[in-house]
C-alpha cells in the first residue's frame, strides 16, 4: 500500500487516501467464506427475531 494524500470536506473530516496494487486473479468471496472469516474474528451474526423491533432491520 502507498499513501497518496489526503481528502476532506471544507475544514471537516480529513481522510487519508491509500493506493493498493491490483490483486492478480482476485475473485469475490462467497457468503459462507465471509461468515466463516467474520466468526473467526469473533463477530456474531445478529438474531433477526431478537432485532425485529429495531429500526436497523
């Protein structure tokens, strides 16, 4: 990765711009691959029934 510069909005948040080389032979991850990876990091899938009354659903 290479630091390219900064971006921001008129005195508000300043964000770094990072450039990453193209990844050869890249392919999209499946839902199972993503779920497995996230579970390995310690994330838990939300229970839809538990969150039914939430404004997030």
